[in-house]
């Protein structure tokens, strides 16, 4: 425990760099398995579980309010990147369109290719979270999750599922891909939540 307090980088940019992280100006690619390639016109997000079953297609997503936000991202492999700019649909603009059932407490985020990651509804329903299709004003590249990825900047970046394909509302927490393989169920970088025993 004490170690965590002393591992802080010398310059944490006014509290923006979590303990144990170093800054990068590059944008590393981290994918388990192959990059998914499909045209934006085929991107769709299926809503299921404890919410009315429905599917949002590409055109429907683009017809929703579009928001551009700039924030820092943190990968569990120890890189942080400051001031990344994303455009897409706010989770908080999508949620009111869903027929969420009262028992829903968590979300399993599904990706094309089979990747999954879990979030509590509280962590999911934050105004800065985006279903993002644009990075720095350019269409999101396939290797970074284009045509559409989730961005949840307050948690480690493995929660930001690339090639978003589905949102499954659940009445309890279940581990996604990395969470089954030893990563923390929540993954808050500012609380050192890297592995399941942190
Ligand atoms: N579908 C999918 N999403 C994913 C991953 C993945 O392997 N598959 N990797 C996660 C991890 S561990 C990280 S750090 C970020 C990396 O995003 P980037 O490649 O755009 O930097 O995507 C996350 N989302
Ligand atoms: Mo990661």
C-alpha cells in the first residue's frame, strides 16, 4: 500500500497522471486478437438484456446529438495520453431513449470479434462517456476501434471497447474479457485498480 504513495511520478501534471503511469504523445494500439474491419454503414449497436430489445444503426446514431469532448486517457499498461479529442453520441443522450428496467445495475459492453467489458450503470451513465466515431476530427481508424467505440475516460482504457456492437443491461456484475483474466472489475486508475487483488 505505502509503495503506491511513493511511486507517484515527479511531475503529475497537477494531478492528471495517475500513480504508476507515464506520459506518451503517441497513440499506442492495444488489441487482443485481430483488428475488426467493417464499413461504418454496417456499424450497429444492439440493446438487450434488461432494456427493450432494439438496434441502433449507423444513421440513427448520427441523427442523435453529436458531442465533441477533450480528456485524458489511461491504459493499464502504464501509458497515459493527455487531451485526446473525441466526437460521438453521449451515453447520457442514448440512455433516455432506452426502455431500461428498474433491476438494471450493470452493463456488459460487447464488441464485434467477441471482446466484452463490464461497467456499473453509474460508471456507464456519465456525461463524458461517448460512443465515439471521430478522433481529433478524423474518422476513427479501424485499429483504434472505428467505425465506433465506447470511450469511458475515468476508468482504465480496457473499459473503452473498440468496435462497439452491443450493450447488455444486467441485474448484477459479471466479468468481461480482461476482468475474467485477472483485471479489476472496476479499473479506476486514480485508485490503482489494475488487477483483481488491487
Ligand atoms: N474490442 C476490443 N476493445 C478493446 C480492446 C480489445 O482488445 N478489443 N483492448 C482494450 C485495451 S486493453 C485498451 S488499452 C484500449 C486500447 O485502445 P487503442 O488501441 O485505441 O489505444 O482498447 C480497449 N478496447
Ligand atoms: Mo489496455
